[in-house]
């Protein structure tokens, strides 16, 4: 995860906010399957919108290997999805 912090300023706490929720709230993210990996779109506790790539390492366990801020088009799609729920 060191390269994520250096390249994209994404911390472990940011990734955990997206995947596990903030302050006891249920996580609210969108995910897509990309081959054997998953791409997760979600929001941190600070309101930062991230894209996180995960690879499966065992049944039910994943390792994040890439993370970045959402592009403007991704942000619009993510926010529109949240409004229609």
C-alpha cells in the first residue's frame, strides 16, 4: 500500500472507510467484476470519492492493489446512482 500513499495519497484508512463503512455505518459502495478482480467505487469519511481495485487472495478475502480518486465522469455516475436509490 506504500505506493498508493506516495502516488495517489490514498491511505489504508481511506480504503477501510470505503470497504467497511464509517463510524459504524454500513458501507455504501458500488462494485464491478473485472476478470478475476473487483473494482469498487465508494466514499471515504472525508467525502473523498475513490476507485479501489481488489484481487481475491482466498475465498472471501481480497487485497487492494490499486486506488485513486474518481475521474469526473465516474463521480457523476456514482452520485447519480446514490440519488436514484
